[in-house]
C-alpha cells in the first residue's frame, strides 16, 4: 500500500468529505450516492486508486476486453455503464443483470486489489463475503451480463449520473475511500495531498476536542465555534481556489 493510501486508511469517509467541503468548496464532499457495502470488514476503511472499467451495451461496436486479469496491485476496481444506460433514480441502471461476480473478486483479490465498486448490480454475495473482499454496488442480481452488456475499455474517465441530473467524474488514479458510510472520491489532479492531510489532521483533532467538551456538558455550538477557529488559519495558507466540475 502506498504512503498516501496508508495515511488515508486512518480516516473515515466523513473526515475526507469534511476536508473536500471545507478546503475546496465541494458541496458533495466527494461523496458518490446510492452505493451499498455488501462485503468486507465493517469498521475498516477501503482505500486505493481507481482502476476504471467501462461497460457498454452488448451490441456496441467496440470489442469485449479482459479487464480482470490486468487489475493493478493496490487498486480499487471501479465499474460503470455508459451514460445512456444509467438512471437518475432507483434502480439507477437500465439493466437487471449483474456486472460483477464472485470469480471476479477472487481474481482481483489474488492480484492485490483492495476492493471493487460497481455502479450497477453484483451477484454471488456469499462468495464476496467468504473472501472478506470489500464490494460496493447499487443492488444485487442473479443473471450474467453477457447478453446485455460487456466491458469495452479500462483506465478511462467514468461518468456517473447522480441526483438532479448531476454528473460526477471518476478518473483513473483518483483515490477511492469507502467505509460503512459510503464511497468518497478524491480527485488526484486537483488535490494537493500534503495540504489535504495537514488540514484533515487539524479538523479531526478539533472534532475530538468538541466531543470532549460536549461530554463535559458544554454547549455544542459554542464549542464548535471555538475549537474550529484554528481551521480558518490553516486554510489561509493553502490554495483553495478549485471548485468541482
């Protein structure tokens, strides 16, 4: 695991979202909605750089590719359909077939992947849980996808349709962070990780002091104002001009 991944594993997705919100003005805090964790150790944090896989309709002219035998060690496999096959509301995709199954988890785990995120359905739930391999998806299914969709590209930008027709982009190499709260994306082309960690440590420390104050019977709001004042000074030393696109 890289040094950045090791450092990120010490934080929750909520910590990461707070940092993206307060440092960069990302209103979603990097959160990608509607995903459910089906397997993996609850309480642990999934961290890895995105190895992206694009699925298209079965009749797409592009040839089907073998993505699973090229999964990079330490990565998180991130799979999504082309935009026309996505839906804004549940069930979020136009197919009922499962895009990912237990044998894929076995191979990904064997190659050193940290987990898998599927913007669609998965199957073989018992097998993922037996492996204790972290898998997130929108929902479950039973049928193989071979008559409906196929993988056509890897390490390409994925476009994810979210609520109110918003599109979130996942680029190859983006850090994906997951836990029982959900999945958060850190855009590596925008975020200076050294600054990011510095702020996040300060933010977590402030929240711990607030929790201590509340346990002692002190008012929450005044404690928040007092303890988080230091974060404004921290932010003044960083370039926070980026706004998510």
